[in-house]
């Protein structure tokens, strides 16, 4: 197909390539989608646009968000003569002024890749047609060559990762266990900081998706936030995406937990002078913490993915936290139910864990089924997950927050120990490990979550 020929939707290939290049400099998600789809410089029909694309992706690979200034500088550094011939990015200005919506990035990428494959086939079949026109050609040899070239084309343009032998994978597994034996992998582990939870699960593991679920006011956000802070204090870079609480609300919760300042003094009443001093001291302790907080109402998985992968390129992401699953934005597809949309988002979060090679921790709501049971213990089970169909299938680990005190249980029948201020985490699913129960303690305002300590010993780990 010629560059000027219109494709489906009335847009030419050249316009599509220009629009994509512009979006790469205006949208945070566009470079991520282009890279994930395997789009390369050679796939552009217009070599000049392919040149600009290569410069943009080179900048993105350094962990910096591309913009027009950086791209023009990169063009001059890569090929000053070609940059001068193009006049920098001036030839794209009409498109830069009109291209705003990044929802078409995936369609543009697929369109460019499709036309690249078709051009390759045109070249291949043209070559074979030329050879077939020679009197000296042998049909059987040409057929064999055509089959070989087509197989090579399929291999070079195949999507996804290639199939590998079990022997190769076994060798990698043994190497991984050698690294574990030497203690090399300990530095890569992300611990929650809650001893009993880490004992059962081993903490959070790269490429795995963990769900922390609970009913409203059960403390799922508080527990998840404490786990994230503990990981950051252990030197891990944490990217926390809050879709429910603003940055100020989240920080007030953290500061209240660190200082024991009454949360109402931070939200309703004025804090005292002494309390402000405590808050200042706590803020100083947070100054150099590798904890990155993002508050965006209705953020989509694609937006979160773009920010996470950029953080990963900068070496600033060891754990991803999303609070919470059912508040993720995005357009519902025609005929799609709420459960199907949640399923699509949970699969995208699992893919994010794989692509970023980081653990992803996501908070989820529970339905009211547990509160309608006849046993009145209200213990959570997997089917209590709200829109649970795909969640329990895709997630590697599913844990439920449970507070006995909330349901009137103030003393353990077996041990006689008080259950006031004691919470439990039911690990109901752990694909690569054990299941069980982990306990923790919380203060009355639920701003401080600590390890469970037996009565008569130290009752707080401190922060």
C-alpha cells in the first residue's frame, strides 16, 4: 500500500505514522504501548519518521519522558545532516497542534505493523515472481525457497516470546536456586514488615499479583499502606497509586501513625503546638524514603503501567501498590458487565507484574455475603471477593483482612488472649507457597499497624 493511500477509517499510513510520533511526545502511555507491541524504527514506511521514532525511544529507554526539546537535540546528536534536512520537528507542527487523544495509539501501532508486514510480503513475492520468470529456474527449488522465506518471515514477525525447550528452562531454574543458596536473591525480596505474614508467604515476589481484600472499614488500606511503608524503610522503592484517598489524606494517616497524634486534630480540630513539632519530626524521617505516591482519580491501568515502567527504567520501583481495584477507570466496552471489566483490569495488573518484574499489591472490596452467614463468625472465603470470577483465578496470592473485635469476638476461646486491637490476615490462596493466618495489632484510630506480640511482652514495634 502506498503511503498516501487511505486505510480503514479514512486515515493514510503517512498520517498515522505522523500522529503516532506526535503522541509519543505528548502522552506518557504512548511510548509504553509502542515498546510493548514491539514496534521498531524499520517498520515505518517513511524513513524520516522512523528516524524520529528511533530517537524518541532511545530517550525513553534512559528513563526520561521525551519532549520536543529533547527529541530535537537527540536528532542532531544521532544524525546532524538528516536533522537539518528535516528542519527539526517543524514538519510535525500541524499534527502536534491537532493530536490530543491518546486512545488511538494501539490502533496506530497495529496499523503500522500490519502495513510493514504487507510490504515485506510484497517484496518476498515480487522476488519469487522475478525468479520464476527465468527459463533456467527449477520449480521444486523455487517452491522450497519460497517455503523457507515464508517460514523466516513468520519467525521474524511472530508476536510474543518464542517457545523454549524444557532443558533451557530447567537450567535457568537451577541457576536461580544457586543464587538463592548464595543469598544473592535476599536483596531482591520485598518483605511486608509484618513477621507472621512474611513467615507464611515469604513476602512479595517479583512478577506476582497479590490481592488484599476486606469489607469497608476493615482496615485493608491501613494494612496495605503499612506494608508499603515497611518495604520502603527496608530500602525498597515503592510506587503507591491511591485512587480513593488524596495525597494529603494519605499523609495525615501516615503522620498520625508515626506520632500518635489524634487523627481528628489533623482533619477537624487544630493540632496543638506540641503536636505540630511531632509532625515536623516525623516529616523529616520521611524525607529520603523511597516511597512514591500518586493520587489520580479514575486512573486507568494503562496510565499506571506507563508510570511504573518509567519508574522501573530509572531504577525506582521494587513494589507497586494499587488502592483499589474497583476504582480503576477506563471505558466499559459495549455489552461488558462490571465483573468482566474488573476481570480485564485484574489481568492487566498481572501483566504489569510480569512486564515490570515487580510484585504488584492490589486492594479489593468484598461483597456482603460473609455478613449473611448463619455461623456468625463471618470468616471470609474466596467467593466473598467482589466481582470475584477472574480475581481468584488470576491472582497469585489472595489475603483477607478480618477483625474479630468488629463482630463481637473480644477474646480467643482457645488461648484466652484478648482480641481487642488484634487483626487477622487470612491467606486463602498462595499459588507458590503456603496458606494460613497471620496476626497483627492496630491502635484504636487504625493509623498504626504493628506485628502481633504475645501479651506480657513488647506491644509495639515502633515506626
